[in-house]
């Protein structure tokens, strides 16, 4: 009988710090199955390579090479690695774990008799059992373990040390995916095969309630052994019959399989052997659904076997990405170029069915290996060039270790605590320092605060980022504090920065643009006023109350000028005058528009025979309208300025990073009263102009006034909600824009058509035309 505990295969690369990996399981020792009932017959074990799993080791090598070639990670050190195989055996798992900790082949626990090993982390294994066996030893030495396989029993996980990390997602997500798949295809009568261990029990415990809740029925739920090591023929027959019974007794055509890759290898062996023993029970028309823990991998023993009963199988997959350069790395591997790789020779021989040495050892070999065989020619069940989900988890685990070490050695607090302010070496680092110096969790950095974990002791807490507007300047703060009102938090929320003063100045582009537009409209209004004064005796100017026209143009000119009071840093004088000035000037302008419209209506109505409106004809009515409407606004403004006038103010809260210099309205009620009165005048003018729009063209300005007042009212109706929703410079810019645009509407709609006829069409500005128009 061959040695049941062979010398472990190893792959080694030196480095300043080492990462250990126990791959599960490149080598698989298989009992030869005999059908003799003689217990004295000698049985032996032959090694077979699960060639597909060799990619797991290569993924670690590739990731280590990438990190060592990256100058931004661990620039002053290199990662090295030891890789061992567990042989899918508990004793070999413990032995190889000790090999990672101490000297190869000889064990002196707690003594370092060999050259120094800076082992920081161990990655492994593929199955939950192997990972837990490794953890039994690694926990004693506080060495972090990153597992890349599947795990099920939460009760077992809860007992592991804080240094036990999983690289795969929670199994509950997969359970929901299985349910959604079954519901999508309406497969409501299904069978389930689960491996007979703790993980299988946990899987059934989580899935069976979901199945019943969603109206799916289990035709059967069958457990099977995950190994096929037998010494007698009776257990073989019993297992095969037990597995094949569901195929005979159930009409279900959809089967779910739960287990790990090695369990699937055992299951495929059962299926293959049972098909020969019980051929009448096998049906090829079955749908198989495999869970994400399974990677369909076979050994050289299975190369010639027929697995048609698995054709069309649906596999859930662990997330993977195609890492740049990985396929080229695999294609460059040659058996004669790899030094220190104890796996490569056996892998190459069994993957390509060839031999470098004595063909009597191990499996039967067809030819001699040349070393020029290509991995891309292998079938996917023997080897894949694309990175599998398990390999990608290993790849990410290496980078997690590298970034953790990099962060530790970049930490100033670590350098100070270890070497009194002097830089420390990688050799001084202990594995347990890659996680929390015996504390429930690491301290909370500045910018974070502590939050107690529910159901945990007071010394265990989570670190949460400070909320918006708050900071923490020290470690382990119980709560974040707000910055002073004249400061705001940094991006990291670990300090406060003084706010900048903000106001709309003449120098900035927006202020310059607004000022330029205002001055341009002032010049336009001045030109229009000059045209009307020059042609004061023409029929068009005289026909529409010349004095009111002059007052309106002067009011518009002052409106454009009043917008300049809103630019620049607010002062006591500008705040005192700018709101009241523009409201009074605007009220005068709107009153003039109202007076012109009323004059047109009265003049038209007075022409009717027997009309009593003749006594209201003349300038007295128009002047009375302008004076009375304007005095009301003046009175409101005087009350405002004497009781609660506007004043310069600092808005510290509206903007996160700026102090807004603004004019406080003083009395908000009076401010909106002023705006409300101005709006009332505008609506009355719009209504009167709308009623007079169809009067004879000779006397009628109502059409133009209607358009101008529509623009005016639209601007100020939009102003109020927008004004309430903005803060800082946009608020001031909005006020200036409203003043300019509404004033420009009055100027353009009322006076530009008249200027066109006065300047460019003087033939239409004759008394004869007006008399003709009356007729």
C-alpha cells in the first residue's frame, strides 16, 4: 500500500513578505474500486490531477507578479508566496498549514528553526471543510485567512476569528436566483441533490422555505456522499442504487445540484458507474441546475468517460472579469522554464496525456511530452484560458493583501508607534498587525464617528462618515460637530475651512455683462427720448399725450439705471435705496402706461354723440392717474423705510462654502407689499389695454401696450418663485434681469414702432393721415 501521506507538492517564490495559499485540490487521491468481497485484498491509491484547478495557483502567481511590477504598491518590498496542495485530505491540510508556518518536512511548533518567513496572509481553500481545518491552526497564530471557496454553516462561521475573511458573496443571493430561474421557466416540480455535509444541510435549510413560499414543489431531496473511497463492493452498490432511485421513482425532469467541485467529481463518477449497473434508470432528457460553488472540472481518469446526462446544464457563476494579460501569461507557460513549481510536471503530463518520466507511475500515458503543447488546445473541462470565478477571487485576494500592507506602511501613526518617528522595515511587521494590536475594531479616523453595534459590547462599534456640514478632527469621536457658521468642512470632513465672501461685483463676467446691458438700454432710451423731443410737434407725438410720454421715457431710463444699484458689495446706502427706488420708478412707469390707456379709451368714448365723457378729456385725467398711483407706492415705501428699512447682511447658512453678502429686506411683508402693488397696477393696465385693443388705429396704442404689459407681468410672475428658490449671486442676477427685461419690454413694444414711423416713414406721420384715419 502506498504512503497515504505523500510529500506535499510546493511552489515557492521568495519575497520580503509572503502570501501562503493552500489550493484545493490539484491532486486528488482516488481509491481504486474493486468488486471483490475479500477484505484482505490490497487496495491502493493513485494520484490524479484536477487540471482545471491548476489555474487557481496560476492566478495567485500572476497577481503577485502584477503587484510586484507596480511601483505604486509596496514600492520598497516584494510579495513572495508558498503554494501547497491539500490533497482533499484533513491530515494533509494540517500538515501543509504547518509547512506554511514552519520548516518544510520537520515540525517544531512555536519555534522558527528555518530561515525567517514573513508570512502575512494565507489564501484558501476551495471547500468549506478545508478552510475550517486551516483556520483551526491559523487562528492560534492570528494569521489572516482569505477564503475563495464556498461557505455555508453560519454557526461555524460565527465561531471563527475576526481574521477569517470570505471572498464570495452570501449564499442567500444565490437562493433567490434559483427561485427566480424556476419561476421564469415555470419549473414547479423539481428534484434536488445536495452534498451530505454541513454546507448541504445549510443550503436546504435556506432554500426549502423559499421553494414552498413560491409555489414550487420538491419531487425529492436527496443527499449524496462527497467522496468515493470504499474498501468493499457493498457500499458502492448501495450508494449507486440510492442515487439512481429518484430517476426511477420520480417524473421530475428538472434537477438542482448543490455541492462543491470535488463533490461534483464524485457525483459524476456515481452517475457514470451507475449508468452501467442500472442502465434502465438513466434518462438523458433532464435539466440540471448547478450552484455557483461548482466548477465542472474532471481528472485524467474521466477523460474518456461519457457525460451526456449533463449536456445543457445551467450553471450559476461566481463573478469574474477577464484580467488583461492573464491569457498571455498562461500561454507563455512552458514546463522546462518554470523553476520551483512542484505542480507543473504532473499537470502537464495528465492534461496532455503524455509523460516525461517512467510511464509505470500513475496513469497510463500515450506519448512523450515535448513541452510545446498548447493550453488553448485543452477542452474546457480540463483547463480554461479565461479566468474562472474562483481564480478571480484569488486574484482579488492578493490585491487586497497588497493594498492592506501598502496602507499600513504608508501610515504615519504606524511608523511613529513602531519606530519612534523613524521609518520601519517590513521585517518588523507581524501578521496579526494586518488587522486590529487585540481590539474589537480599528479606531475611527478623523472624518468619521463611532456608532455602537447593536447587540455588541460598548467597545465594538462601526465607523460612519460624518454627515453633511459636520466634522471630526480627532480619532474615535462619539459624534461629529458642526463647523462655525463662517467656515465649512473639508472634503474629508476632518477640519474646517473659512468661507469666501460672495457678492455680484462689477468685475466678474456676469456683473460686467449685466452692467453693459443696463448702460446699453440707458443709451437706447436716451436716443428714443431725443427723437420724441425733436419731433414733438409731429402728429404721432402729440396724439398720445406728449407729457405722459416724456415721463414714461424718463421713468424707463431711471429703471435701467436703478439696476446698477444691485451690483457691487452691498452697503448701507445701496441697500436703503435700491429696493425702494426701483419700486417707485416702476410704479411711475406703469402708472404712465395706465394713464395712456385710459386716455385712449376716454377719447374714443367721448366722440360718441351725447357722451358724458367729454368732461374727462384733457391732460388733467392722465396727470391725476400718474400722480395718484405713484403717490400710493411712495407712501408704502416711506412706511417701509421708516419702520424696517433694508440693511446689509451676511447669509452664513444658505451656501456651504460661501458667505453671501446681501441686502436684508428688513420687513418681508413690506417688500412683498411693494411688489404686490406694482403687480396690481400691471394687471389693471393689462386689462384696460386688452379692452381697448380694437379701437381705431389712429388713437390706439392699446395693442402695443397689451404686448408690453404681457411681457412685464410674465417676468414678475416668474420672478417671485424663482427668487424664493435661489440664494447668493443668482438672486441678485435674477433681480437685475427682471428689471432690465421688463423695462425693455415697455420700451420696445410701445416706442420702437413709433420711432420707426417717425424716423423711417415720415410720410405716415402727417395730419392728413390722422384725419383720414378718423373717417
